[in-house]
């Protein structure tokens, strides 16, 4: 009777050990995946902030000297952007912005267009220009990231 109890207790300990080992590895895997996802989202948000920063720097007219920003510390990461109008018609500008944090880098590209808006309030007409994002997308190409540096 004594050996059966020892075998039963030993088997129970082995089963509990295997379960705790698997749970520990499952938890660490989930933490690693969520950490990688959080860094990717943060890098993308930094790149989006760069697009908005570039739009603010453009002002209300198409500038002769296109704005650019290099290695700006932002939200614990690094922001770079460059503006160019090569291959685009009219008052369109391409903004290539990259955000990097914790070894993860994301590049966002936006094409913006200068639009004029007129509003009538009673006897007065007001007209102003503003930049409007026509399209924006995330690029995974290495050459797009290097272009923003």
C-alpha cells in the first residue's frame, strides 16, 4: 500500500510540474508577442505624428524649400521625415515619415494636396488654404525607410 501512494504522489507531482512549465512558457510567449505588437503600434503612431508635424511645417502655401526632420526624440522613440514633390502634379507633396522605438521601425507615406476653402458669413467672405491628406499607407520597404533618414 505504501508504494502505490508514492507512485501516485510522484505522478501527480510530475503532472503539476509539466502544467506549470507549459503555463510559464505560454505566458512568456504571450508577453513577447504583445510587447512586439505594442512596439509596432508605437512606431506607427510616431510616424503618423511625423506626417502631422510636416503638414504643420508646410504652412498654407507650397514652400520652395521642403521641410525635413532628422532624429527627433518623440515619445521614447525617434522620428524622421522628409517631404518631396518629385513625380507629383500641381500642389501635391509626398511626406515620407518613419518612427522607430525599441528596435522596431515603421515608415508611413502620405500624399497631401493644397486645397482652397471659401466660407461666406453674412457680408464677409473668408478664403484660406489647407493641406489635405489624399492617401496614406504604411510601407515595409527598406528603401522607403532609408529615404526618410
